[in-house]
């Protein structure tokens, strides 16, 4: 399949080239960093062969960094197995891909091959969404957390030897409670994971469970390499994943100021296309 096809597939986007963006609107966002987008919400376009079109549309609204998913664990990304070709398409649209998500099973079985693919694309950071340890009804054991942390430290060490920074996102397992301990797995992992071998990626939508990102960034300086951005309305949690960044109840300047201490190098909007456009416009207007 030719994944360079540039069809719009019913998505209303601008066809403006990156250079046609208004010079009065900055191409960086908070902290002077490029505005990024995780590609997973737009995976259907990739599956249908429209990766180049997606890159064009992202560049046209001011996105400069993208975060990918690996072509082994994520079926929609299988078409992107040629990392050098992916890099060329990114370059053609003025985009960079510093970071990617990789399935844990794929890292267990083919870490060296995936590192090679990541480097071909241009990544310096590789992470996984969750360590996926054993749990029951939202509760797990300390032994399960320790086993997961030990394994991921080994994965982080292999990545480090290859000159890549490993990181951990947070999903169901990380938001579970540790039996007999009372803490969340996420908090325990911050103690068990090697702070040099494994950095963290804060999922803003998870703050309703794991807590305020500002507290984490301040308590663990240097531990957080990136964030996934979603609008969160703390007054109406039913709106999760349905509100743009800046159209919510969060104090985003406060979050980004704290992110400096956390060691943030990237941030990626992770929302559908319409909410991504609204979020990027807000991020471009911020002065932090």
C-alpha cells in the first residue's frame, strides 16, 4: 500500500503549506518547545494510506513534533515499517518525531529491531503505554509491581546502551492500588524505576486518578520527559476526551511552569482532529 497518498477522507483540514502560516503566530508553544501531536487518534488515516496527508495537515495548523506508535504492536501503523521512508515524509513536511509508543510484548521480543526502526524515524525517546502487570478489580500486589519495574529497568538499560531514553506512560495498571500499601502503582513505580534509565510521560487525563501533575513535577524534578495533553474538566468528568486543551478547568500556565522542574522536553496533544486544532491554537497563544 502506498502510505504517501494525500486524500482528505472526509476530514476538514487546511491545505496550506507550513510556510503559509501567519508570521505573527509563533510555531512554538509553551516553554518555547515545538507543539506536538500523538498520531494514535488519527490512526485510521494512517491505516488507509494517508500518512503524508496527515503530516501535511498537522504542519498546516502549527504542529512540528509528532509521536508515533510502533508498526508491530499497532496494526494501523503496520504500513510504516520502513523507518527511513517515514523519516523522509516527516522531513518533507517540516516535522520531527522525537518519541514513540511501543508495545511491551514487542519490546520483549524485538527490542533491538525496534530501536533500529526508531532511530531511522529520528526518535530519541521510546516508551510504552503500560507495564500491564497482574491486577484484579483495580488492585495489584507489590510483588507484581516489583517484577514489572525490574523488567522495565532492564529494557531501559538496553535502550540506554543504544543511546535512547526509555519512558513510561500510565494506563490501567499504573492507576491500580497496591494491596496492603495504599499507594497507586504509579507512585510506587516512581520509587522502583531507575530515574536515569526510565523517565515518565504524564497523561493529563489520568490526573483524575493519579493526582495533580504540578505536584508530581515539583516532587520529582528531572523525571518527566513529556506529557500527553487532553482537556480535563474537573467539574464534569463525563467530558473526558471531549474537551480541548484550554477549554477546560485546568490552569495550564501553572502546569507548564511546573513542567520545567519536571524536566519536560516534549508535549503531545492526544485528541481527535477537531479538538487537536482547537488545542494547538490555544497552545500557540500561550506565553509561558
